[in-house]
C-alpha cells in the first residue's frame, strides 16, 4: 500500500494537470478497493481497472460496522496516523498548487476532484480533520468559496467544509475566527450566487447551528490494531497544534451560535425554529 500511495503522491506533487489527474485516479481506485464491496465475478486486476476508469460508482459500499475489521482498511488507517502517508495533507497541498494556477475549465475539474477525495478522506479518517484547526488550511477552503469560483467548486468546498467541522468544535472555532461566517453569508446574500449553491449554503447553516459534539476517538480505541496513540495527536504535532491539557475543545450551544450568525444574517431565529421542528440531520435541538 505504501508503494501505491508513494506513486500517487508523486503525481499529486506535479504541476502537470495530466499527472495530477492520474494521481487522483490512483487514490480513488485505492479507496474504492478499501471501501466498496468486491464483485465475485472479476479478478483483482479487473476491479482495479474498473475503479480507475469508472470510479467504481456501480459497486455498493461496505457496511460501516464491518469496515473497521477489514485488514486493508486497518492498514490504511494506520498509515494515515503519520505525516509521511497522510492523504489529507497531500490533497491540501495539491489544492494550494491548483489555486495558484488560476481558473480554467480543466483546472476547475481538478479542484473539484481533489475536494471530493478530501471530503471522503475526512469521513473515513476523522483524525485528519485536526489539520483544519490551523487557520491556513481553513482559509484555503474559504478561498474556494470566493464569488469568482464556479458553482461546482463552491458546492464541493461546502461539502468538504462540513466534513472538516463534523464533530470537531476546535475547527468550528477556527472557522469563526477567520471570518468564515462572513464568507458564507456574503456568498448567500450575493445575487450572483447560483440557486444550487444557495441551497447548499442553507444546508450548511442548518449544520452549523446544530449542537456540537467533540470527536471521541482516542488512542486506546485503536490499540487492538497496533496503534499506541491517537492519529490526531501525531498529525497535530506536525501541524503545530499539539493536543493535550492546554487545549480544550470549547463547544457552543445553538443559542450562542445563533447570536454569532445573527451579526451577518437577519431572521436567524427562523432557521433555528425550522431546525427544531424538522430535525434535518436526524437529531432534535434541546
């Protein structure tokens, strides 16, 4: 697996769009093998080829409860613990290079593909979300919400932003500190923003207003697979955010976040009331 990741990382570090696309495809194929059910009527070579060409979209995903017991997934998760093989870090670096190349059709497609992969990585490896406690990385996502970005990039960036904040109050505080609410609400209020993006923005605001629950992963949970401490601690030590007693995940209530959001958007109480009644994410507000 290390050799596959190494080859993908080499392509992702290129400034050549063709090589970057190849690196993204290889990572997508690797994740497809880990997360999707395998067909009993095809060889491993055929499955890899199908995943690389089609994104394995037709294959059903594995059950989440069984994924943690899959040897390939466990190996992948362990590799994500360190800086060298962490996929999220490489995808973030790739995004930074792509943003520096300006806006054109092919480059925009690469940005969307990179965001989609980052979105997936943050879901299957929650400790990688700790990277977005750093303002430089949070600002990268907010830069992609610039009005000049195409709607596809804005939608993908919003999905990735949601995943980066999921069960991670520390990241939400970073988002607030770098004027994330101003960025999101300004885009929502702009007449130039497409209807599709505005719908995604409303969904984001609902998500933001939900009660916060810190991620409960600890090193002891993974001791059975050979991990001695939480991947988030190792990642944070590399990214300048050492975790420990000196840093606590301060949570905010819905009422507190309603007041913050009310600085930038009128009638926030209507959003909260709708959230209380409809519970769009399967959990009601206290």
